[in-house]
């Protein structure tokens, strides 16, 4: 169902120089604004918008077609999380924030994250942890823990001698 309420356009306003999701949306909006015009300034503006769009696609990892129809007030949080050294992150992993979180998840070094896992909220994943495929992690994970399930729970340890 499409809402008929007024969009909150301020949600889309970039907040500083580095705001990938909002700048991504702005590039789409600018392209669409120039697309309906055919004057020389619009042609140049459209080409610049496409370049900005491609840049923010690469930065954000989001995939929204430049000619799609978007309602106003769209918010796509793509946090700048911390990821440590020697991590392995499989396909379709989501690393994100909950509404109201001030910080994205922090992932320590040597963490393996299975395909389809979700790591959500202001949490920390300790070093050498293993996150199972499709696990939903919403709480801190201690070092050397193996977690799996929805919500994720500790099922073992990667180094038993440290946790016996």
C-alpha cells in the first residue's frame, strides 16, 4: 500500500561531506530532475549525476536503478563499520544498525562470517569468532566463539583450550 502522507524530505539531506547513502539518493534525484529537460545545462547535469551515481554505487554497495521511482524521505542506512584484519565475509551478509543506534557493529580481526548472516546493532564481534550462515547476530560475540541461529547463540568455540 502506498502512503499518501507527505514525505519528510529532510531525511534525504546529506549530513556532511561523507554521507554515502544520502549522496547516492541525491545523485538519483538529480539525474531524474535533469532527465525531463533537454537544454544543454540539463544534459551536462545528467552526465555529472550519472558519474556521481556510479561513484556512490561503488561506495555504498547498494543497487538502486537510476531511473526507478522513489518516494520522498527515503533513508538507506549504510554505516561505516570497523572491520579488523584477515576477516572472511561471504555473500549476502548484512552489517547494519537498528533504528536509534548511534554506532554500527564492530568486527574484530580473524572473524569468518557465513553467507546470509545479519550483524545488526551497536555490537562487537570478538577476534577469531565464527558466525554461521544465516545467523542473526544482535548481541556481542566473545572472542573465539562460534555462533549460529536466529537469534544467534554460542554453539562452541574455535579454540577449546581457551574456553574449557
